[in-house]
């Protein structure tokens, strides 16, 4: 069914060496891991391979050491956190290739796990140097990529290795690819996309791609202001990219030709100052925004209408909050729409896939992240996928 090999396609790997690319770029404070989400995401793959008796060598990058060793960016710092999540002792190997790794492999027993040093300590990683990749591959029998979040980069450990060894998608990668395929690759129609966030400029390619893919494009957040301005609406002091109004109009035209209905808010929440519950807070029609006011959220009437649109859809893909959700009450539209999407997903009428750093934070804030069909925590890779780009790390896994 799938176009890539998964761990289900592995034969007998007992005693074989698995080179497993995972995401261990963990948030840390004072030498401690503050959020183990990414380790938990990698755990099913690690467990699966150790249960099959493979020797598991974890590959990952951490921070941006730019091709040089750095004591503050050594992956030795995450060993304890990984041990805690997988409930197993983990060996640390201060190299990524060569004799030191070879000796480590000799010491490891089937089912054991080791972490190799930060791949970005070597210049060959980001250059995707075939020589570097070959040196890493020399110590492994097969390659597993479980780091969708790094799949938009063609680096030695995300792409090069897949060309040198039998390559498989790990469990997290597999889940991500299957969810994304359901959302945009092969979705049940009608499909809606919600795109919000601060700026049009950061998501131009996303918008351009989506208009040819979805039946309904819901635009909110700061970027809606640019579209409203393009339509001749005076958006006052709102965040707005006036230099992009032509581009916005082109996108609206393309959408029209493709049969994609674009939804812009017709009521909005405005204020004269950007603060929590400001005295100047009011809700108005988009045509009534005063020169000294800012649009900070989509209005309740628009939210209700958008909820009705979602009720007619089978699939939703969401990136970007509807308003400045970090500050109350400008979280209202995002929270309300998130709850509608979550309820429809729970009922089973909507497949909902969301991604993006702030989007995930907003859905957690709304308390509905669990009810979405799938939440992607891969920021850059998720956006590039929404742009319709082929991700090199994924392409390299193709059968
Ligand atoms: P993501 O990280 O999910 O891709 P973005 O980074 O594109 O999302 O956008 C999130 C940011 O957009 C939030 O910080 C939010 O406050 C801001 N934002 C949303 N709507 C507005 C608005 N009307 N005015 C100003 N900022 C906004
Ligand atoms: Mg963001």
C-alpha cells in the first residue's frame, strides 16, 4: 500500500546493526531535557528494533555547531533522558563513524542501544558528503529514518544514508506520512484548509499550493489583513503587508479559477492597543475598522460561519492561529474553531491534521490537541509539505 518500506518489511535482523535517524534536538535548560516529546516519538521504533534483536545506533543532530565539535552541544547530554523514556541502558559513542563506532558495535549485544555523537559536528552532514555518509554506513547493516522533522533537509544522516543502505521508515515517520497523505495526498473530499499566523510572506508558497488542492481555504490571523486590504478594506493599524496586495489578489484569482472558495472574516475583534483585555476592545464589521485600530482576531459571526463550512467537509488541514492567541481575548476564534474541528473529528466526520509551532501551542491552549486526528510537531518539514514540495528525506525512502 505504502510507497516506502516500513519496519514491517524487515526480515530477520537479529544481531544486525540498525542506523536509526531520530529527532533528539531537544529543548534543554541547565543541562536538563525540559520536554521529552521527541524521545517518546522515537521510542516505538527503538523498541520495535530492540525487540527484533537489532543493535540500535541512534543518529541525530543537536543545535547548530556548524561542522565543529562543541562541548555544549554533545548528544551525551541527552543519554539519561533517552534511558528514562525507553527504560533501557544506553551507551554513548563520542564519534559517528570509524573504529570507535566499530568497537562499540562489537561491545553491544543484540537489543542494545547506543547514541552516536551529534551529526552536525562534521561538515559532511549538512553538505550531504557521500564520503561522510559512506563512513557512517560502513558500521551499519540497514538504515531507518524516524525523523520527519528533519526530512526537508538533504543531509548525510537524513538522505545520503538512505541511498547506501536498505532504508526503512520508522514508526513515527510512517504515522506522519500516512496522516499527511490522508490530509492532502489522497484526502476524502471536500477538503478545507485553515491558514493563519502573522504574515502572508512566510506562507506564500503554502497558499499558492493549497488553492489548487482544497475546496475551502479559510484565511485568518494577521495574513487575513493583507487579503482584506487587497480587496480594498481599510485595516487601520493592523499588521498588514501592503506590498503584497497584488500577490494576494493573484492568489484569490487562482483560487477562483480552481474552484476553491476563499473565506475571509467579515467581522473582526479590534483594539487600539495590543494588550490583554484592553479598554478599547470591540467587535465590528471589517468595513468599520477605525484608522487607529488593529485587527487582532476573527469575529464570532465569522467563526460560526466557518464552523458551518467545516461541518460540510471531510478533511481539514490547519496551520496558523486565527488571531494573536497568546493574549486574551484574542484567542477566542482559534479556540472556538479548534473546538468545532475537534468535536467533528471525535464524531468521526472529519479527518483533521494540524501542524506548526504556534498552531500546536494554540491547540494545546484550546485543550483539544488529543481530539485531532493527527498533530505534526515538525515545523519546517510540515510547512514544506504544505507547500507541496517533495521532502528529500522522504523521497529517499521511496521503494
Ligand atoms: P505557526 O508557528 O503555527 O506556523 P505562525 O508562526 O505563522 O504560526 O503565526 C503565529 C503568530 O501569528 C502568533 O504569534 C500570533 O500571535 C500571530 N498572529 C495571529 N493573528 C494575528 C493578528 N491579527 N495580528 C498580529 N499577529 C497575529
Ligand atoms: Mg511560528
